[in-house]
C-alpha cells in the first residue's frame, strides 16, 4: 500500500519543521529515504528529524564518513549518505543491521538502495523550485504502518 502527500516548504525553517513532524511519528526500526538534487534540503530535513528526536550533537552531512550514529535522542538516529555507494552490497557493507532494529535510519541519496533495508519505509522526494527557492516535498508512505503515520505528519 502506497500513499503520497505533497507539501510546500518555502524556507529551510519549514523543511526543518517537517523533519520534526516526521520525528514525532517514527518508531524503532524505521527507515526514511531522502531523495533530491544537490541543495534540495536533504540534510536540513535530516537535521529536523534529529532535532525532533532530541539529538544534541548536531546532524551534519555524513558524505565522507558515509554514516553517523547519534545515540543521545529519544531513539538513536543513523544518518547515512549513499551518494558514493555503488549499490546495495556497499550499503550492506556498512553493517547497519546492528543498528536498524533499535534506531531510525535516515538515508540521503538512498532511492534504489535503502528501500531494501525495511519492508515499510517513508520516501521523501525534495525538489527545489525555480528562482523562488521554494521546495516541494513529496512524502510517499510504503506500507500500512507508514500510511497511517503519514496522515499525522500532514496535519
């Protein structure tokens, strides 16, 4: 079962707030896949999720380390950047399995790879519009568990 919602995000503050709203409904074992062009707001959204979970160490892009684990929040946050990964085998080599069941895993550039980490997941496509810089987020809930929670995010 797949359900979609499209939201307008005029500012980075709005993008961060969407992350906080997502954080309110996540559970241990959840996977959130972030997709969008460079500068679309993936890391800003991940920062909002981290803030909503109570991460105090600061969420920054894990581009060069591939994955960062933040354990100080309500739930541990595993923040992954899959941009430089060549396929699912390389994502699997990160040994995320040890953290998946107890954490929220947010994967930037994860489309086509990270969906295999969980049977249900939230996919967020971020698109930065033309000259006005307004972003659009298309949230796609995959699985019945995310379908209900997507309604709560959209309120």
